C-alpha cells in the first residue's frame, strides 16, 4: 500500500520506507522499535467493532500514535480492509466509522485529513491528499533549514 505513495511523484522517489510492526510493551520499548522519521503511516486492520484506536490511553495503537506525534512527524492513520471504503470518491474515510466523530484524537486527525479508510487500495483523492500534505511538510522542513 505504501508503494502507491512512493510512486506518486518526483519528490516521492526520494522517500525511504521501512516497515515496522509494533507489538506490546511499554512506551520506552515502543521508542526503541521505531526508527527516526518525518512521516509515518500507521496501518490498523479492520476489526468487528471498527475500533481504530483503543478507548483507553494505555492501548498499544493509541500510545504508539501519541509517541509518533511527540516526535514532530506527520502521522497518518490508515484503517485497512474496511469494505465500505472500496469505492470512496471525495472522502478520506467511510462515514460509517462513527468513532472518528467522538474520539478527540481521531477528530483532530480528521480535521487535518490524516485519517483514511481503505479496502485494498487508496482512492485517487486519498493519494492526492496524502502527497500534498507530505509535499507541504517537506517544504516547511526545507524552509527551516
């Protein structure tokens, strides 16, 4: 799935990708598992309750996302294998994912267009949105230097 993004433009060819699977552990162990990066795509597999991030602050996905945000990186959450997301046109995620509207962290991701739901691949609209944000983020970093 990341391949679609890394093949999306001239600038994207410069991206280095690394797949990291974060498994249980404490916050300091999470830090040791994740390489330093400026952009993260957090893939969450479909589950029956459409639970994207755990409700409690001790859940692994929520702790991982919080840590990534603390690093100052741009973070996208991608909810995968969600069948109703198969034919999204101009939306970033399927509207039936109600947890996005009541979870404050997910609401923030939604406002920034950094939460997506997909079935097996990104829609054109999603790819354009991700690439624009990464490109803008890259420009901001270059301006700081």
